[in-house]
């Protein structure tokens, strides 16, 4: 135990004596109400709008929301009026366009409803224009050079596909209007615009394909997404004493404790009461916002947890995941906890990902409505359709694996991908043994290619058995796994906005759907039966994409060799992964789909590369400061104390040799750390001097920069294990991860 004045001791005292905070549930007449009675009370759903809006206005709004149609600006004043009345009745005083610049976070600027009428009397007002458009100063958001600062005009525009909601914080309530953020020439400055475009493009392409294969009356193909969120909850008092966690979202130093996760006792273990109390309050807030969180459990690492929602339309799920992260951070503080969604806060134990479960579903006014296109059906036709869309996903992932890798390339995720806990940097797809057999049989043309129905029967797939989740082998090592009726993109990082990686996935799949549609059209010139033609196209696609399917252990060293043999990319570092955004294939994909202009694409590359550089520079400066102001001073003090004790003992005629030996050993470690920190200082200076050339700077930082930082850490961690506990100023892993 450290001495009473050591900040660590004070933190420990605080965390071991803090009572559990219990949040009351909504009640009526003293009786607790079930969640369903107040679920969504802080959001205005389409259903509530229907009750309040004139029919014609409602229909236009519903079409904009449900079918992705352009919003008719005539209806804005009426809708604004309804929203205002609802918000004011809930005690809301301000409104904001809530948008997602390329910071990974959300942004907002509040405006009061307060206004004055012609008699200068105070009133509440909210106009159609205010609902639809707002103008933040665009120059202070990352744009990757897309907009010169002298032309820093951009605006936010209401995205009606995501419901407005009320944020409650610090005793106030304000209305959030989910919005996109675009430059005056229409260029996408945010994460959401490209995502919406990709959803639209995918829908259009999928509808075309469905029309040809005979599924008529489809109004839209939506994509569905369920994002499982992993996170750590550690004590705020410890967090506050760790400059690295505060500045860089990860512990840059810290000796591994004797116990990490090796006992395998945390996963699905009992949730500690104070954590349960916190998570329950997070859920309460999220339920009020209409975010359907339905599962919670302990994750593998100590103090690591996960919550997952019921899947929703991708565009909404993306906003909701931002809310999950924001509410987690906010509510945790009320419980004296710090929520950390970063990818790898603690070396040596698992990091946090965000498994993105993704599929495609039909919206229609006939019995096709709700059909999941990645779910095997009951008839040969339905299963051919399933195989066609499965082939499209595999084709998209095969061709644009590099882009998918770029989509998850962040400084934090770099520590996660490839470690023996998270999917590796090689993008491959897992489909399970049952589908592998089907795919391989089809590809091998073991059946007559001419009659699809017979072929399907012969394959035993006229009725594909429900590929139950338990049926798929649940390969947890795959970065992109088919799990029954959806793919699970597992390599996405815990703190990322899912908009970007999912947009890339949707772009890749949309292109593949088009390619297959074109091939199908060609086949149909000579083949009469659509099903037969579909089977032929599917067969070719399965053959062509064989390399991207991998059923084995993605963590094994042999896979690295095998993947290379197959010609798959293995992009381990962020800069090389991001470079995938600049390839000709990427340019052509975005041009042909219209999801990003070449300038928008380039800006995304720059924003992300710059972010990576800034992240690593922040890490370098933080570790340097910690070494200089905390670790070395603590080591000197400890060394001084044993040296003087040795001196005193010697004067008293005691054999102090053991203490002298200890002092010498410590002194050596201190000298090593001093040497390494000097090297680090030089590396930082050199890196900063490269600021004119971002690519060179990133390359230097990701190699020499990160390597030197790792050496400094080793030296610091060696000292942590010898310096007397009362001298050590930084909360240790054991304190942060094993609360008592
Ligand atoms: P698993 O056992 O594979 O984790 P779950 O049924 O628990 O599967 O679902 C995990 C996540 O996948 C949940 O968020 C769930 O809503 C989501 N999910 C299920 N079906 C779909 C789908 N068709 N599209 C998108 N996400 C889905
Ligand atoms: Mg999980």
C-alpha cells in the first residue's frame, strides 16, 4: 500500500468506500412501469408524428423516411411546429443540429427556442428553416483539405431518416435534430452523408437485380445493422491519475500484473453490482431515446463489458451507436466510473471491438416485405436469391478487402488487429462448413449447369436448412463472418464511428451486385430460365472469390503464409492500410457508384492519415511527460531513499551490501530509461520536422516512432516492478482492472 499522501492511496480510499448509486426507474402512482411503457419517450417516432401531422404531410415525411425519398421542403414548417410543441411540452429550451464530422464523435451547437414577437414579448419559436438547415463554422472541423479555409462555408441539413430526440444533461433538455454536414458545393464533410449515399446506391442496385430475378414490387432494399459495443469501466479516481488514459485513450506504460485474463473467469461472469447499477442507468437513458439495447454481459478482459442492440436500419443504427458511446461516457461518471470504448486501453488483455452485424432486407407492400436477403429461404428460388446476394457480398469483400481494411485503420485498432484476441489485419470471410460445402459444390459444377432447380435439388439445397447460428461454427477469429442470416464485421474498432467502415462495405457490395446483375443480363440473352442463369452467375462468382473464404484459425501463423499465397493483403500498419483509399480500384468504385467524388475520397484519406499522425504524436508527448515528471522522479526518490538507508546502515556498522546491490540494479534501470527517453525526444523532434509530408511522417511514426515508444515502455515497466510501491505514482493495472 502506498503512503497515505500518495495520490494512488487517496484514489484507492475513494473507490473502496464509494456507495453504489441506484437510479430509480420511471414510476406511476408509486408503481414501477415496465420499459415498454416509457420506451422512446425522449424521441419523436414516425408513429407519434402520424397522430399529429395532416395526412398529406405525414405521407411525404414517411416516404422520405421509409423509402429514402427526397424531403419536400414545403412540409418543413408543419413538421417543425409539431416537433416544437412536443419538445416544449417535455421542457426543452434549446435545439441543435446534431451531426457527425470526421472526428469520430458528434457535434452540436445549441440555439434557444426563445425569441421575441413584434411586441418584444418573449415567445418560443422554431421554424421550418431552422429544422431543415443550420450553418456552423465549417472551418474548424477536419476536412482533409477538401475545403480551403477561406471558403469555410458549410451547412448542416436535417436527416429525417433518423428520429429527433431530446438530450437530458446537467438539468437541461435540448432537442437534437440528426443532420448531415455538407459544404456549399454539396461536398460531404461528415460521416453520415456518404453512408446515406451508399445505402441509396445499394438499394437501387439490389432492386434492379431483384426485378430481373422476378421479385417484383420492391420499394427499397434497406441494410440492417446491429452493433455490439465492447467497453471497459474503470474507476474514475484511478483514471484521473493516468495522463496516458486521459490524453491517449490507452495506458502507454504499465507492467503486466500477475493475473490478467488467464483464469478465463470474467467472460459471462456475474456483473459487479456497481457496474450493474451503471449499466442499468445507461440502458434507462438509451431506452428513453429509443435505442433498443437488449443484451449485456461481462467480456473477456477484467473490467470489460459488452452491450448489444436489436438491429435496425443501418442509418439509424449508426446514430444510435453514437448515442450508446456518448451515454456510456456520461452516465459512467455519475457512478464514479470511466467508460473507455477505445480499442486497446490495456496492453496484455483484450481490447474492445464493435462487431457490426449487417444484412440487407426488402421493403415492399407485398409479401416480400421484411425478407432478409442473407437468410436462406424455403424454395429453390428463394435460395438462389440468397446465394446470389451471398455471392455479391463475397465478391465485394474479395475485390475491396483493402478498402475494408482501410475502414478500420486507426491508431487504436492497430494494437488490436492481429493480436491474438481480435481478427487479424488480413480480411477474409468465414461462411461455416454447411455453406462452404454448398459453395464448393456449386463452384465445382458437380451438377448439370442447365437446370437450376434440379441442380439445387441434387446439391441438397433446394431447401437450404436454416443456417442456424449454432450451425455456423462460430469462428470467432474471422474478421468477417457469416452467422446465419447476416455477416458480422468483427474487425471494427470499439471507438470508431461505424459510418465509415459500413459505408465502404456497402459501396463494395453495391458494386458487386451491379457486376452480377450485368452478368446475369448477358446470360439471359441465351438462357431462358432466370434461375438457371442465376445459378451460372453464382457459380462463376463463387469460383472467382474462393480466395477470400477462410474457415480456419485466423490467428495462426500458417494463415499469414497461406493468405500471402492466395494473394490476399496483409496490411498491418495504419498508413499502409489507409493508402488503400487511394488506389485506382477505390477511385473507380466511388466514381461508378457516385458515393464519393474523387476529392471527397482524397479528403477522407487525408483526414484519417492526419488523425493517425496526431494520435501518435500525442502518445509520444504523453509518454515523454509521464517519464519525465512521474516515473523518473519516483525512481530517483526511491533510489535516494535506499542509498541513504544504505549510508546510514553502513555508518552503524551493518552490512548494507544487499541494499547497495538493489540500488545498483535500480540505477541501471533508471539509466536505461533515461537513455530511451532521450532517444524518444529525438524521434519526436524528427517526426515533427516531417510535417510537410504527411505520408513520410506517418511512415516514420508507425515504425521508428512506435518502436521507440515500445522501448520506453519496456524500460518504464521494468522500473515499476522494482520501485517501492509507495513511491509509484501511477495506478497499476491491478488497481485499475481488479477493483476491490
Ligand atoms: P450472435 O449470437 O451471432 O451474436 P445475436 O442474435 O445475438 O447473434 O445478434 C447479435 C447482433 O446481431 C444483435 O445486435 C442483433 O440485433 C444483430 N442481428 C441479428 N440479425 C440481424 C440482421 N438481419 N441484420 C443485422 N443485424 C442483425
Ligand atoms: Mg462479442
